[in-house]
């Protein structure tokens, strides 16, 4: 099969589009014939060796949508030809024609959208859902500030928070202000010419997907007892207590049941994945260059097979 592998850590040029053997499903695993593979910043962090020295060679990619191709033995509740999507574990390999994955990480894909949009969901959708609801416990009527709102995680977070009935404030550059209002943000702060801490205060929740100075300045905009969740920054000991709030770093779980719940919300037409770039699998290098710019809107997806929608 065709796959995009790395044999060494480094720049986009270490991504090699090559022929490798098809993987075989073990007990409790499913083999998926991949139609589309989502791209995440974690993919280029893995490629650069920033996530530890993972075993090489390795097929990159964590998010896939496709069709169940074959089943391993035992405990697999899917049938061949079912249309599914999944968040993979590191090293399973999503930039390929086939992958094998633990069936607990798989869900039926939303029926209302195609494989490309479905492949955009797993990591970013689960990250937004887990940060807002499982960790911060965001409720109807509460307020949330979402940093990096125009990105992969942010575009899901804005829509999930709105669906929940929260008041949503987003940060982005000027080119994304109107776009973010169109997907549900109640207010958008252009971080290139406004300081968010001079505009908002007393927020119930802040979701930080940017880090650095943005993270540091976020403590002060929370109400007492509020919740700061970051996808990128560790929380130093005692920091939350010092500010009188709660704080946690997200580590996204690959959870098929939660993915199925997200699929339902998408089929209710309350949330729509934002896919702005679709490239062939053989263009993974270009996809990584785009993602590393840190200024793509929504998601980049690699097309592996033919999406009938
Ligand atoms: N811990 C976890 O489990 C977990 C899970 C998922 C993601 N992550 C991490 O979370 C981060 C975000 O992921 P992602 O997929 O959303 O990334 P992404 O799609 O690459 O995010 C790009 C977006 O960030 C925005 N942005 C850049 N600088 C900004 C700033 N200073 N203020 C506000 N917005 C800014 C850009 O908007 P403009 O173009 O308008 O600037 C752009 O739309 C990544 O580092 C990723 O690795 C971690």
C-alpha cells in the first residue's frame, strides 16, 4: 500500500511517500481502508522528534475516516464495509491506504457529511469536547474565552460551546473575525491590535490553544473558581490556587464512545467541521508546511481514496 513514513526526525522533507506492506489487525483491532486523513500540529511535532524518540520508521497521522476492511479476533463490534472514523494511537499511522486501530477508538462516521469532513474531526473535535465539557464542565449560560479560535481545535470549540448555550468570546487575527462570528462566536477579539484582558473579565472558562504569553495573561480574566484549560501549556504547581481558579492541561483521549456522541451532534446539524484545504496523500510535505505556519483556518485533510460526497 501507499503510505507517508519517516525514517528519521526532521523537516517536511523527511516525509516519504512510499510502498509498504499492509498492516494486519490483531485481537480487538479493526483494519480501516482509509479514504481521508486529517492533519494535526501533533503530526509535525512527531515528525520533528518533539514528542520523544518514537520508534522508526513510522507512518505519521492520527485521524482517519474510511471503511471497515477486516476485523481482528474478539470484541469487535463493527462489520466490514461500515463507514467509520477514528483517532489513532501514535505510530498506528493515518497517512496511508490502510491502518489498524483498537476498535474502542472507532465510531461510525456522521451520516450527514463525507469522509473528508469526518477525517477533520477526531483529534480536534475530541480535544475541544474534552476540554470544554469533561474538564471545565462548561454549562448553558456560562461564558468562555477561546484562544486560537480559528484553528482546528478552536473551530470545534466555538461551535460546541455555542451548541451548549454558552456566551462565546474568541481570539483571532483580523482576517478571521467575520468568519468566527459566522460559526457562532458572540464576540471576537483581534489579538493583533487588542489585548483580550482589557476587554473581557469574569469568564467561567478559558480554553487556550496558543500558549506562551496568551496563556500567562489568561489567569486574570477568569472569575474566582473559573477554569483554565490549555492544550499546550503545563500548569506549574500551586499556580491555580494562587489565582483562585482551577487549571488543567489537556491530554486528549482516543475514545470511540465520545466520538460517537460528537457524530450525533454533527448529524443534528448543530456543528460542521471546517475544512479549508484538501490535498492528495502524496502532498503531505506541503500539508505540514501549511500547518507549521500556525495560521491555517480550520483543518487540512489529505485525500487517500475517493470521497463519494
Ligand atoms: N494536548 C492535547 O491533547 C492537544 C490536542 C489537540 C491539539 N493540541 C495542540 O493545540 C494547539 C492548537 O491545535 P490546532 O489543531 O487548533 O492548531 P492549528 O489549527 O494549527 O491553529 C491555527 C490557528 O491558531 C490561531 N492563532 C495563532 N496564533 C494565535 C494567537 N496569538 N492568538 C489567537 N489565535 C492564534 C490562528 O489564527 P490566526 O491565523 O487568526 O492567527 C490559526 O487559525 C497545537 O499546538 C496542538 O498541538 C493539543
